[in-house]
């Protein structure tokens, strides 16, 4: 089964310098472990919200909005595409990812199974 892990955070309370070198090293080790275990299909961070574009559909009309999006209190900062035997296994990998960040970070991951179509 394939799962998309969306990494959500509030940029107003995230450390402004991003991950420190020790965290980056630990994340690299976890990514390597996930790759060797065959569960990590793809992962990446996303460019800043200011560089994004939203296309909104309402009442049959589309509107294009360029970032930054001031109403956004929570953003998707990155993703992981996982292939695991169960949702519980995907949740365990997501939990391990979050625990690496320690007390300086407030964030969550949302894990959703992809349709099998």
C-alpha cells in the first residue's frame, strides 16, 4: 500500500534557521534507513510559500492567487511517499520522523493512503 505523508507546520513558530546540522544529519540517516527498507519511494521539502501559486475554483470560475498567502497559519512544508505493508507501519515511520525534531519544533504529519486505481 502506498501512503502520502504530508508534513505540516506553522511557519510563524518554526525555527527560522530551519533544521540544525545535527537534525539534518539524523534526518539523512532516517531517510537512508527508509530507503534501504524499501518503504521510501520519494521525499522532498517544498519551496517557500511566497513562491507558490493557488488556483481556486468557486461558482465555476477560477482565480489564480500568487503567494504569499497571508491567511495561511499552517503550511505543507514537505512530503514523503511511502510504500508499507499497513497504515500502522506508515504511522510508525511518520512518528519516528517527528520524534527526530525534538522539543524546538511544533509540527504534524498527515498520512493518507493513495487510491489503488
